[in-house]
C-alpha cells in the first residue's frame, strides 16, 4: 500500500510540473509563419487553433537519444529537482518573461505572437541553448512557413496546404504532404514523402551539400528538372529529350523529363549530394 501511495505521489508531481498547452485561435488566419533556432515538430491538430506543448503526442521518451526533450523532462532522475522547479515557478508567478526580441506571449513558452492581416507570426525569443525542441499543432489545410534557423531541424506530417521550409544545418523531413512545397537547406538533408502532388503551384526542393530523397505517387503529372553534381537514382522510366547531332558538353548536368504527359513543375537541386526520386 505504501509503494502504491509513493507511485501516485511521484506521477502526480510529474504531471503538476508540466506546463499546460498554449492555445491560440486561428479564426481568419490563412498562413502561419514560424521561426526558431531549434528542432520543430509540427503535427495535425483537431481544432482551428495553434497549440504549443512541451511534448509531441507521438514522442516516446528514450534517455539515450532524447535530443528533443526539454531539460525539465529529465527532472525525475534527480531527487530534489521537482522542489527546485516549483520554487522557480513560484518566483515567476505574476511576472512575464522579456527577451531582446520582445515579451513572451505564450504563458511561459518563450514565443512572441503577432498578426498581420490573415498571417500569424510566431517567433522564438529564446536562444537555441535554452531549447531542446518545439512541438506545434496546426490545422491540416493551413499554409505554413517554417524556418529552423542555423541549428534547428524541421519535421512535419499530414499537411495539405502550401508549405515553405528552410534550415541551415538541420534536416527537413515531411510525410504524407501534398504541397505545393518549397524546401531549402544549406547543409541538412531533405526527405519528403508525398501523399499526392498538388498541381496548384511549382514545387522547389534544394540542398547545397546533402542528399535529397523524394517519394511521389506513380500517377503524378509533372514536368521534372533534376540538377546535381552527384548522381540521380530513380525507379521512374524517364523519357530523355534527344539532341540529334549535338553532343552534351555541359559540366553540371540537368535531367529534364515529363511524368505522365507532364504537369506541375518539380525542380530538385543538390549541388553536391545525390538525388533519390522514388515511385510509390
């Protein structure tokens, strides 16, 4: 009985130490612009709200590889850390955090929020040294622009709106998206799995150094241009344009081809990495 009581006390302490989700209505908002210098995980929410939380709903805690956990999530490994955390919370009560970039608008999450017309801007005010990941939920069909700064990576899944994603060192991963997509990294790799490919606007995917791995449905209508000093690998049957009597003397080579009689422009470029284009 004593053991059960201790366990209940232990779990209730952990729950009380966690921040409540921050929610912001997206009524009238068509696009959300996110900027941070940490890893950003964006998932589909069930309401017309921006939701910021400490942990992803799909996140599983593993001590050895928990790079995206907040430092406070490890407090249960140290005997007196909860009382210290509660003491800090008491000191902050009634006060608002202020940073060089502005004041916290998100009840302790360290983000500023501003609105211009139908666009909502969400900016991270904290240094990447004080972050270990950010977890966001947004409506499935909203347009999203996300910048991971110098150090952050981006993970998104299931969105059907227009997506713009940019990082420097970090990777970009997207699953079950439709686009239009614009994705760019300097050093990080890009991995995008399309559920289907929107024909609304061109798709542009580029990395200066790393590989790009793209999967699209077999029935996709597209005008392809693939450009790299590396190698292109694909299981699509490309019909290459013929240049009769004219030898190819170009250094940096582009592959131009149509899929299923052509359609939306898909431009994929890696200056040094390989390109993998997979048929689903």
